[in-house]
């Protein structure tokens, strides 16, 4: 297929923004599909080959470019990796160690750490730029272990403790290791399993270790499931750490036997005041020698020196102390004494009666406690007040953050002082340093407050939940759920941020690189038929060296009431696909195989099918592939009409492709508009690879199927850097007769026909596809053709004489504020070539 030799001249001067630019490139006419036979008698388009104007819908609508909220410059310690690269290596927690010169991270295969002094060196582990960490700062990685869930920094012994899913606790030395050693040769016998090994390890719990903290007395506290809290003595830890590494395994049993089980200490007669919940939080109040432990709805306060239980409180500030139990139990012991003094000859009988009543009382209290625990455990999942974060500020105030976005301040004795809210999103983590408090939210927002709770500022740090934060050096580091780590200056937000941002923009060419990508997009209503190989080859006839991505959307792959009902039932249980759909995927794949393409994603909903193929040398830059489906037919439940979509990240930019089939018939303009609105508002993307991630036990939980969005959150399609809508939209030509349309087509007066186009009229009025753009239409209408009929005779000549129309369309939106490029399209809409210029920078932080 020929191409304009001056194509790349449009890209000599690229814009200097931090986002994607998209344009439609000039193409030569392609052969139409079998359902739209070419008329060789029509003359070729006149005029020089060059860019033609685009048509734009009203740009002040729902598809205006996504806003990029201003935020402070960041140090991207680990830019966001592709989700597909993280199976087995998702990060779960971070902590600062080694006099705050290191950032440690708990991951699914062990631990890793970054020396901040090496943050600007070449990325990877020991120089190995493996997939997912190509852009990361240099880091050290431990030998492989069970998934690490939590970290505790022991500054006195210069050790980082990690708690693992298999119930083990491992210790890691934090002393500086100097520069990273060079990577060993690929075939060498050097151990490549990790850069360092643990200095101490032991079996701590039978269940996962969920939380840990080091007290000022040197003891290590660890929490696990069902309320278990254990304390590991200072003497045993220090003795074990002083032993040579070669003999450390010999003393691990000593540590295992040195613990104190706090739950057993406060259990009397089978009754324990502690709730049977997972101990998600442990906090040491060093100034008051107390330790806070707890789950989502309750906390226990302990004396960190004597291990005495002081108080058990819940989020409603109801208090239950161990002294209540002791006083009741003491009363029964006093009664025993009185009975013995009253009648010695009835001693055995009296003791037997009291013992019976005491056992009954204990059983009743135990049953009531069990009911309470079950109620707490069953209810916390739906209770938006559950506590997700716990921290202590410089003045000794305890901060808790809840799932409903509220913050609560407590004094050191467990009395709630005040409660307030600055943001509606769920709170996931809190970090304090000096007189400042940072709060990380589910929507990726960071808030900065003073120790009295007054909001100082905030910014969007990530486009994913912020699960942990830590202060190291001059930065507050945030860990997002996708695995990215950004460092923000402790003085941010502040006046210096604007100065730094200005300098970075002026010098962005020094740290940025541009990537060019061309995308071939095609749409075809196949009418339940199967195309020949030659037809598919004609459809996908393009120069092998130009296109990097091929997107194909098909409609009416399968139809019929029986199949549609079966497809709807399969969707309910998370199944999709059909023999016809698989045939199309295989057939298109066979045509593209010679061009070195590989399918990266597909989604089918009844008769709708969309699939994307990527050139193999491009696949390493594509990831986070999600799919979605929205039925629009028969009560918004059947997939004879609707949309299927694929979303993916390419060169660190989110691009969505949506294949649509809307309501038919000339008069159904409002129904088509409603179909679009329904698709836009409710389309929710879900991971294609969730099965793999779940099998690996990843933190980043993704569901393969989920209900479409019905809440008031912002539609996901509006957040993409680029959106391409393709499909059979079914918009017709209005106020024109069949004869008038045929006459204009024969004269190639497409400009006159465009004035009658329903879709453009609706877009101009801002009622549909707001803010999207379309290439200049300069080809005959694609609806409705008779099979095996060429030229004008191919249009519907039956008694119905349906008026020709451009039902099959391709619309798109990038994230530029105005259309900075022109567009040309001289072929049927079954094929369209887009060129995307992406600016990849180390300062995006997303």
C-alpha cells in the first residue's frame, strides 16, 4: 500500500507537553470489504495528496481532554511498571532505614532496597534491567523468600525485620553495601538468586505475619490472624544477631522459644477480652511506653514493658478492661472461701456447686464474646468506618484513618479527641514527620496537614491507591498499588515547586524521549458471515514497516434470539466468546502472522468483537490490558446492541478502543444518543490477566468480571489519554431522498451528503461524542450494500430502497486541548491509520 513520502514532515516540530498527541495520517485507498464492493468506474479523488481538515464535535463536553492536575515535581524512584510484569514481585510496603538513607520495600519474592545516593544511576537490580524495572533507580534485591507482607525498622540494631505470608520473620542488615556489583555473566556459576541474604530467620506464627513494631525496650512485637500478638525478647534477638551468620540457623530455635503470647496472658477460664480479628496494626507509643494493636474496628492498649493489657476499645469508644474480668473472678474466689468456712462437712458439695456455676458463667461469657466477634468479623467488610491506617504525630496524638475518608485523633489513653474529614475517598495510610502529617487516599491523592488537622495542601500523586508512605532523606515517598514509588520534597507544596517545574519543562529534552506509533483501526459489520482469506488480506493490506498496532472491531459476528440469550447467560458467569468469534480471531491472526504481529487482547459480547494485535517488537511496551462490555439491547441486558472495549498502556499512556453497535432505523436518533451515553457512563474496565495475578498472590487485586459503573464516580473513558470509538453507529442521512442521495454519490458530492449526516449534526449540537474528532469523509457511504454487486448498483435496490449512509465510523480524541494536526482519509472506514507521538518522561509519576 502506497504512502505519502512527506508523511514524517508533520512531526519535525513536536509539542513540549507532558501528554500524547494523535493525528490521522494520509493513506492511499484500500480495497473495500466484500460487503462494500468498489466501483472502479468512480474517478479517484482530485487534488494533491495532503492533509485534510478534521471535523470536531463540541469540545466542551464529556470528551474534553483529561485534566492534568498540577502537582510538585517528584523523584520517581520506581516509575509505574506494567501490571503484566509484576506477577510474583508486587510491592506491599515501604519503610525508611539506615539513618533514612535507604528505602526498603516488601515484595512477593522477598525484600529490596534503594540507596538514595544512587537514585540517579542506571536502573535495575545489579545492572539487570529486567522487564518492569527498566526505569527504576538501582536497587539491591534479597534472595527469594515467601511473600513479605510488612516491615519493621530496628534502628538500634540496624536491622530491618520482614514478616512473611508463611508465618516467618526474617532479619536483614542495613549497613551500606557500597556500589552495586556488576551483573554476573549469563552462564556463570555465581548465585544469581539475590544480592544479599537474611541475617536471622525463624518461624514466628502459624498464619501470615500481618504487622510488626519495635518498642523502646528492644522487643519485637508481631501480629497475626485471630488476634494473636507475640513479643520476641530483646535478649534473644541480640544474642542471635551476635552469632556468626554461618551458625545463625542454630539459634533460630532459641528465638522461636523466646516469645510471649499476649492473648494467652489475658485469657481466664477460656474467656479473652481481645476480639478475634486480624491484627493489621501495631504502633509503639515510645513516650508513654504503650503499644497499640488492633484490626479494623477495635484496638487494644498494652504496657510495652510489663506486657499488661490496659484497655480494649472499639471505634464507638466502648471500653472493656481486663480488670472487670479479674474482679468478677475474684468475687467467685471470695465466695468459695466463705462457703468453706460456713460448713466444712459440705465442702465438697459446695465447691462442686460453685465450680458448676463458675463454669456455666464462663461458658455464657464465652458464647457472648463469640457472638460479638462473629458480628464484628461479618460486619467490618460493609462498615465504611473501619480503620485502615494508624500513626502517631510528634505531640503524641494518635491518628486513625477510616474507609469513609474520616480522620480521628486520640490521646495516649485511647480517648477520642476529635473527628473530621477533608476528602471523600478512603484513607489507606498515614505518615508523620515533625509538625506535618501526610494522608494517602484510595484515589491517589495526598493531603498534607499540620498536627492539629488543618489542611495545608494536597495533590494527585498517583492514579492508583496509595498503600504506604515513608519519610527518607528530604523526601516523603509514596507507594502506589501498581508498584510505582515517587518521592516528594518535604517542603512541598511550596513556592519552590513552581520554579523547579519551570526549569524541568525548559530542559525536558535532556531527560525525555519521544516514541512514534502508528495504529491501524478497522470496523466491519460482517452480518454473521465469514470472510475469505483474500478479503481479509485486502482489508489488512498495509506496509509492514509502518503500522505497530492493529485494532479490528466487528459487529453481528453472532446473532439470533437463541444465541443472544445464551451469550447473556454466559456473561453473568464470566464467560465469553463463540465459535464464530474465535474463527475471526484466528483468521485475522493468520493474515497478520507474516507481518510479525501477536494478539494482545480481545473481548466479545454476543455479536460484538474487538481485538488488538501488536508488532512483537512493540509488545514489551504494552501492558495493563483491560477489557469491558456494555449491553444496550432489550432492557440494557442483551448484546445485540452495545459496546466492547479494550484499554491498554502503551509507552506509559492509556489508550482505549471501543467497538460500538447502536440502535438501528432512521428515526432512532435519540436511542442512538442514549446508547452512547449509557456506554460512556457505565463502561468499567477489568483486568484480562487477573487469573495470573491471583494465582501469584498479588497485592494488586483485579476482578475478571464486575458490574459496570453505577455510582457517581468519573467515567473511566474520560480519563484516558486517547480514545478511539469505532463501529456501526447506525446514524443515517436525513432530509434527503434515495434518488437525491444516489445522484450525489454518483457525482462524488460528498460535501453535500455530509451536511445531511445525522451523526455530525448531533456532534455539532453537543448531544453525542462530545469533544471527539473525525477525519474528513471523502468516500462513498458504507450502508447498505447488496452482496456481489459493484458500483452504484451495489446499494439497496429493493422495495425498501434504504437511503445510503455512513453508518460505519471511527472517531477519536487525544488529550491535546486543540487539534494541532490535520487529517486525511481517502479510503473506506474499514481501515484507518493513526500516528501517535508519545512523550515519555521520568517526571510523570503516574
